[in-house]
C-alpha cells in the first residue's frame, strides 16, 4: 500500500536531523582551525575538500545517531529524495563559487558558505518549522556582514560563524523534537 505524501512528510519530520548539521559543523570547524594555523592557500583546499565531503561524513555519522541514511530495507520517502536534491543543488552552486574564487580567492568562504546554506530553505518547508529559515537567513546575513567587516580574517571568522549557527540550529532541532 502506497503511503500518502502527508504521512511521508510526518515520517520525515520525525527524524532527528543530527547527522547532517553535525557533519557541517565538524567540517566548518576544521576550516576555521585551518584558517588560524595555516596559510590561505592551504585553507582553500581544506574548504573545497571539506565542504565537498560533508554529505559523505553525514552518511558515516548517521550510523551513530540512529538515522542511518543508507539502511537497507528502509521504506522510500519522497522527502528523503527531495532533501538529497537540495544537497545536489548545493553542490551545483560551486559553479558560481569557483569563477569568483579564481578572481578573488577570499570570496570562497562567502560564496560556498552562503550557497551551500540555501539547502536549509526547502528543509524548513518540508518539516514545517522555521529552523531552516533561521539557518539560511542568519548564515547569509552574517557571512556577508563579516566578509566586509573582517577582510583579513575571512577564513577564520566566516567558518566559526557558520559553526555557531550550526550549534544554534541543532539546539533548535533538538528542542523541536521534544516539543
């Protein structure tokens, strides 16, 4: 028997949503630490490789959070598919980020930080909660603000800003699930 869209949405909404934001937090934390310890040239590589690995790290972490994204026999859910499409959308955003990076390498925390955060908008719609709107909007506004205010520390301030937004987002998600 086929499940209705609404029942699939409820099923999707009842998930923990910990693995993906935790993965993003870890990667952006590593980028920020790299920005402190290493040259911008090295940190650019950490940023590209790290952000490109967030989804794979989330797949791994999901085994320990109980979400297990790759669990065999799990019933198909159209909202899981939609979520993975938003991940693909974020990856395609590199087509915007890379040309700007070639012109100004310090643009990469700005462009990748904002463009990959757009996946939170449809997530908010799916779960019928404002957390994704908060994440995407706060992330965009603060990244742009700090990109202008701290031009010499873009590879440190922007990643740590994203980390803080992830922490707040995970707290909101945890409290949402307990409500």
